C-alpha cells in the first residue's frame, strides 16, 4: 500500500465516518425531538384533562338545585306558593316599588311570607338567589329562613327595591 492510496483510504474512511456520524446525530436528534414532542403532548393532554376535570367540578359546584349555598354554607331555599297568609305572620310586601318593611327579624327556620300588592311584577331575590320567580299582583309565597345571618333582599327588576332579613 503506497502512502497515496493509504491517504485516500483514510480520507474516504473519514468521509464515511462523518456521514455515518451525521446520520447518527440526525437520527438521535429526530428521536430526541420525538421524545420531547411526546412528553410535551402527554403533559398537555394531562393538563387538558385536569383542566376539564377542574371546570367540571367548578360547573358542578355552580349547578343549580333547590337550594344554593351562600358563603358560610347556608342554604337558601326557594319560596313556595301559598293560598293565604296567617294574620300577624312575618311578611314582606311589595308595594309602590318598594319592600315593606325594609327590615324584618325572624328566628332561624321561621317562615317569612311574601306578597305582591301591586300591578308591577317583582321578584324576591335573597343574597342574589331569586327564590320567588316572577311575582304578579296578589301572589303569595312562603320562604323558610335559613341559619342565623343577615340576608339582603332585592328585586331583579327594580334596583331601588332593597330590604334586609335578619335571622336570629
Ligand atoms: Cu320589583
């Protein structure tokens, strides 16, 4: 073997090695990127799954039922229609676009009667929960006071209508 061909062989070998090495690096990088892509994709899937679960639980917590939890875990029930109001019973009347009286105190578990005495339609909304539906003239309802606390009473149609029920 003369030095010339030896050098050629070395060069050729060098080129070949370089090509093989480059191919290996390329394959390695592709593999790495595939791995990274898979990891990122799986993480994203996991996060998407967790996010979906989280939003489901949040939606579930906000889901409407007969009684809503307000703050301190007190449930506010819907008012029920009644045909009459017992004489002297605690009453919130709707008249002249106002709640009458503006302040009422009842014991926990006691009944508060609701009445609309005028042609304008109203709601009785307690701590943001509409417990009455739409109240028309002469509608009568009864609402059971929950646990002790102060409850804001509003009307969905008339922002000026405000009252407070104190439950002791
Ligand atoms: Cu109103």
